[in-house]
């Protein structure tokens, strides 16, 4: 047999599998702001950079609406003319608002976000533009009833202008570069708006038109006294009458908002610039997970600031509902803007997934699962009317799907298929839920009547009773009543402070000084203000000492008190760890000022 020699062939090296990197290479990728793609990096053929023309267009997209808003809706420009013109129109603002709402509901019921044909996309964009125009008209016509409406319009007009220019004129630069450029443009616009307001208040001479309408050349343009009365008169407000049963509070709030409009716009732009700078750093991060977590932190921070603002609005409601409404609407707009900005940047699906993966959200979901029926009862109490309206809208949307012959109509019943699937997963004991709904409604009724109304009425009655007594007795009785009110955790301190200013200032002044109709305050008035501030501070510190010594030291060893304060919970144990640190740290100060009264004591 012939032997065969097998010569081994050289082995070819196997190519390594392609690695998928999570690093964002924005030098080769572009940023799509469309919510369908979630604003993520997508590969595109051209490689654009952020040019000088792009920066100029971005700056104009921010500065142009800022200039128009300051000129049209501020008394520093032609705000008084605009206000009187809109007031004379007498057109119902709610007609434009209802038309805008109906148009948005029609697009939602027809599943406009699923339209893919070119002519249908054009129709959708035209409808969105018409809805935005109707919203702007409604905000402009509602300035007489809601003086914060133009500020709300400006709050969304500037980002909308930047978005339109970004989509249509800028040459699609990388997202981090665009966000950095937008941040710089917004910061410059904010600095110009704030500088102009400062110059208008303190430096610029009054124009001839102002001198012809009763302005004194010796006045300094600071809000208060005759300057406040002048600008309220420029907007057609009736002079304030303390003895009248009705005063035009809406007009006074409008004068306040339109006087400080450049300042408010500047502050909003500063916040917008900080957010854009933060998003630029987020989008330039190494991995998607880090960026998503940072964006979620930004949204949570906006919610925290809004929650603090809502607490402030509730606290000052006893002093004035107009300012409370302005603060509430501003905080709601902050949450809406943060939601739109973060959701539009990351994409709604990515944002929802990042929120679900957050540790505090998972912890909150575990808490919700432990008190699931209480959460359902709370949702029913708060949103029973919106839930009923939403159910009717879902039925209408399902009917339109049946009429259009959509494939999704066959997978649902009266409501849509998605809602039907959610309802099938909801399993609760409705008898227990109804009993919890009754308890929550009783608690809300007690809190809204006792805290929001009874305290104010009681303090007004106390001011009337103590009006004719000697000053020392008034201070002593007010201290006793104030300490009792401060020891109740649910009662805020703002009504007590307001009562201190009204009661003690009037007690120091004589009857002739109180009856004097001139706007000039006598020296006894400032003495009364100083006494009211001192007594309010003394009252607060006395309440703190009583809470720490009586509740914390003497009653802290009782089992009932410890159980009511939940001393073994994670929050109280963390607060105890912070409070037992040496020195006056920042965390200890925050817990002592913002923590709940009884558990902290």
C-alpha cells in the first residue's frame, strides 16, 4: 500500500464577533428630536458640526420671542397698551381654549400619531399648528381674568421657537453641541432680560409719555407706594378701598405680574439654560444608562421644586389667593416643561423604562403594593370626575376605531384594547376600597375646613376681640394662642404670622393714625412691624422648645407616641442618624427645618 502523508493546512484565525458599544459617538451620529425615535443617536450619512450660523439661528430663536414678549406683555414696553386693548376686545377666551381642546381630542381619538401617509402627516402638522395658535389666542384674551396667562404663554413660546428652528433651519448638529449652544443662547437672553429690568427700574429716565400720565420725576421705579398705585392706574385698576366689600384683585395681580414680567422671564430662562446645560452633559455621557439615570434625576428634581412651590402656595393662600394661584400655575408649568423636555430628549419609551428602573421608583412600587387598596381609593377620591370623563373619551375613541375599520377595534369592548387589558389586571376588593374612599373624603373635609378656613376665621375673630385691649395684654394673649396653634402639626405658620402683623401693628398705632387716609406710614407703624416680627420669632422659638422638651423628652418614652411617630421606620431612623452627628451640619439643619414636627422632636 502506498502510504499517504497528510499535510495539515494552516488554520485561519476566526474573526472576532462585532462588539456593540454603548458609547455615544456623536461625531458620527446625529440627534433626532422626534419622539418616535426617542431622541436617541441615529446613524446618518453626513457629519455635521455646530457652525457659527447654527449658533446665530439658535440665539435668534430664543431672543426674538423674548424680545416680543417683553415688549408686548410688560409695562416696561407696551404692556399697558396691550392690556387695555385685550380688555376692550371682550371676546370670550374660553371659546378659543375650548376649540384648542376639542382639536387636540379629535387628533387623539383619530390616532393621529399613527398616521404615516404624507398628506395625513401634513394635515396632522397643520392641526397642531392651529391648536398652538388657538392656545396663544386664549392666553392673550384671558389676561384680564388670569393675569399669569401671558407668562404661561411665554414659558412655552421660547422653547417652541427653539424647537421649530432646530427642526427646520439648523443643519442637524450633534445633540450635545446643540444643547450647549442653546444653553449659551438662553443664558445670554436671560442676562439681557434681567439687565434691562434692572436698568428700567433704577437707571433709565422716565419717558415723556409717563410724565404726561402723572409720573413724578422724583419717584424711583420700585414696586410699592405711589409707584404701585401709578402702574395699577395705567392698567385701569380701581384704587384699593379697605372699607369696600369688593376690590378688583385680578387687576392688581395683573399689574404685579406685568411689572415684574422681564424679571420672571429672566428667571425662567436661567432655569432653562441650566437644564439645557445639564442635558448636554447627559447626552455626552459614556453610556445610555448613565444618561437615562441623570435625566430621571433632573425630572425628579423639578418635581421636588414644584412640590415645595405648591406647599408655599398653600401656605400663602390665607394671605392672598391671587399670588397663591400664580405660584401654583408656575409650579405646574415647571413640571409640564420638565416632562416634555426630558421625555422629548430621551424618548417616551426610554424615559418610562428609566423611571421604572430607578431605585426610588421600585421602592415606591413596593410601598404601593403594600397599600394597594389605599392607592386605588386615593386615585378615586382625587380624580373621580377626570376618570369618568376619560372613560367616555375612551368609549368615543373605540367607536371611531369601529367606524374606521381599525384592527384594534376588535380586541376591545366598550373601551380600547389597551384599557381593557389594564382593567383585566386590576383585582381589588371594592367594598374595602369604598370604605377607604369614605375615610379619605372625611379626612380631606376636616383638613380643608379646619386648616384652610377655620384658622383664618379664628385669627380674624381674635384680632377683633383683642383690638381694644392694652398692648402688653394683647402680646401675652397672642403668644398663648399662637403657641397652641403651632403645636398642631397640620396648621401652617403663615396665617399666624399674618395675624401677628395685622394685630400687633394696629395695637401700637393710635386711633387717629389708623383713621388717617394718607398713604404715608407714621413712625408707630414701623415700630409695630418690628414688634410683630419679634413676637412672631419668639413665638416660633417657644413652640420649638416646647416640641423638643415636652414632646421629645417627656413624651418620647411613651409607647403610644413612639408608635404614632413610627420611630422604627427607615425615614425616622435616617433622620435620627443625621441628628446625632456632631455640630450644626447641613443635613441636620434641613431635618430640623423641613422634617415633621412630632417625629423630629
